[in-house]
C-alpha cells in the first residue's frame, strides 16, 4: 500500500483535502499549509457586493478557490529558490519554461488578491482624477472605455481575465487565459494591471449561470474607482 492509498483508507474522502510533505506522515490541511504565502482576508463582508455578486459566490471564490491557489503555490515552490521570492517577482518571472503549477497558482494568488481590492460596497460610478483623464484621452469617453472592456471580458473564450493595464503612461485593454497575468514575462502584451475582472465561471455561475454578459454588466456597480485610481498613479 502506498501513502496515498493509506491516507484514503485512514481518512476516507477527506484525504484529498490534505497536502503531504516529501517524507513521513507530516501532513496537514491544505488551508493551514505553512508555506510563505497566506490567503489575504476579504476586505469587506462576503455579502457586501450584493446584488452584483452574491454572498455564496464570494464565500466559495475567496475561501475555496483563492485558498486553493495559495496552498498549491506554496506546495509548488516548497524547497525551491522561489520560496524566498516575493509574489510580484515570481509572477514577473513566469515564462514558457516555468512549471504550470507555478504559472497557474502564482497567477491565481496575485490575480485574486488584486481583484478583491478593486471592488467594494458603495462603489461603482466613474473614475476621477488622472485615471479619468487618461481614459478619456485614450477611449474618448468612459462609456466607450466600458464598451471596450466589456468586449474583452465577454469575448475571452473559456476561463480568464479582462484587464486594464498601463505601460508607461499608455493604457490598454487586454484579456489573458486561465490565471495568466499581464506582468508575466510570457504575456503577449505586458503592462501593470490597473483593474481586472475574473471571467472564470466560478466567479459568476451560481447567480448568473451561462450569462457572463449579465455578470460583467453588474460588475460596474462594484468597481471601486478610488482604489483603482491608486493603481494608476
Ligand atoms: Mn477566480
């Protein structure tokens, strides 16, 4: 009997929830894996983004999906030089030679940590200040910008993200597949994320089912332009 079979026998289905170290039976729940990265708390209540994003989606998205990226990233970098690197540095280092485990989970941890902060209760509205000026300069109006961003979010095939990025002072709207990120070395169009929208089905399926466009439309009511503006300045 190998270790995995032993654990199945000893712990039943819950064995799948445990991660293991390289030697011995020093296993622990994935949620308390003591790697270098930890799940940041959601900066508002789970239900705070209702009705745009429902409470149960936020609970599962933050506590299960985001936690999964954190735990799997810690496992993927355990015992490697990346265990001493910052998350930004790991993400920026991702190229075509990087393992899929690091690429997906470092991206997943970065993207979700960013995502929670650019939304909030009592948000929505329009950007102000330098970001408003830059958006108007590039897209003509906020409505045109919304249309372009919405197109990027709704046309991304399968799982991924829509992004507003800056490269120097220039803005661009792009989308990336899976948990890729515009800062990654392998990104087709590189830049610093200003805002982003998760268009994985796990981000909206409970409330919106297959209607991604309705979720994207509702997201404009929870984007926090105060925090997004800070990403631009
Ligand atoms: Mn997600």
